[in-house]
């Protein structure tokens, strides 16, 4: 077998093994999973998630997912817990302990200490009969038949299963809390994702100049306005109403169709019925319109009056596109 073929075979086998293990998790999600979710939902405290080794890394990711979807969570490394970090656990907190075997030395030391605090313990383990499983109040069954590692040693399939169970837990809590896209935006104000959820057209137009001309403006005035405002467009305004729009494309068509343009005005070359969008609309809605009509600018309006221009370059710069 050629090297490339061997690599592809190994990759596909790895994916197949993990996919089968994930599919089997559906059979392991029982009423006990639902009871654990309900307990967390009704709890007045936070979710403390702990683990050791690769399970600790998965715990950190689950904490991040919970925090971003409305469930306050804190990561506590199992090794650090017995050296002072136990102080981070408050009276009403729920503790989730992640361990494939459920029998690691750190876990055996940690669990009795947590029980002394009277906090409920939820085990995420692949071994229900382990020390962790027997000492916990609820078990999230993360059993996998084998690791993708050919030696069945390196945590691969097992950590994938833990990650998926953590996502299932977070999404269940998200639904119970009625966590909306508006709530999501509060926790994700930065980056492209956050901007899609909170950035409005008015935030864009506030950054831009407002190119506009009278319908009787001569072509030189039109070209100067478009060039100076650097948006490739100018709105044609009469009595505070938008009656048309002139784009770079309109200027090119004018040059093609007229040998002389000294006698022409803005009204002669403008396009009627420009596409508009409300100032309060979301920026992502502006993107949808631009893509739908295959244009690069939109006129923004407020109370039916000209408010500015949204250019596709604005959306690219903001990371919306």
C-alpha cells in the first residue's frame, strides 16, 4: 500500500471508530442525564467542572461552552484542587468530575473532599462501576468501546465522547433557559460572531460620509461628490426625499452612451428606486440584501429620510462577510 493510501485509510478508520462511539451515546443518554440537567438548571450556584490530564482539557472547553450559553461555570483542575483550589467551590455549586476510568488517584483523593462540602457530584465517566461512579449523585455515561489509538491507550474516542456529552448538557440547559440570540450577543460582543448578532446599520453609517447631490447638479459636481465621499455612490435628494441614486456604474454607462455630458444633470443619469434599508436593521440583514440584489451599496433610511450609505467594504472590514 502506498504511503498516501495508508494515511487516508488510517484517517478514515479513526473517524469511523469515533463516529460509531458518538452514535452509541444516544443509547447511553437516559433519565439520569435528564435528572442531572434538571438539577443544574434548578441550582442557585455555578457548575464547577474538574478533571485530570486530557479530561481536564475537555473540562475547560465545556466550561467555556456553558459560560457562553447562559450557565455560569468554573474550571478547577483536579490536581490543583487538593492544594487550595477547593476554596473556589461555593455552597450551592454543582461539581462535574470528568474521568474516563473514574479510578485515577487524584479523583479518589478529590471526591471525598468535595462530599465533605455537601455539594452534589455529577460524574462523566466511561466506567459506571468505578470509584467516581459509585460516589457520585448522577452519572453521565461516556462509555466507549475502544480508543482510536491502535494501542487503545491515547485518549481519543473517549475525549470526543466527553466533549459531545458536554455539548448536549450545555444545549439542554440553553433550551431550558430560553437562551436567545440576543442573550448570546451579550456574551459574544467581540469578533465576527458577535458583530453579526449586535451590529446595526446605524453603526455602519455612522462611520461613513453621506454623499448626496441635487437632481440639477451637473456631472462634474456628481463625480466630485462620489470621489470625495469614497463610497462609489451618491444619493439624489430633492425636498429631503430620495428620488434616485448614482453609482460608479452609472457614470461609466453615461460615458459610454454620451459623447458629451456637459449638458447632463444628476437627474438624467440617476437610477430610480434605489434599494434601501432601515437604520435600525441588523448589519447582517444589509449583507443579505447586497447578496440578493448583487449590489455593493445600500441607502440607509430613518423615518423615510436619507441617513447614509452601507458599502459592502464596511461589512468586510467588520468581519461580517
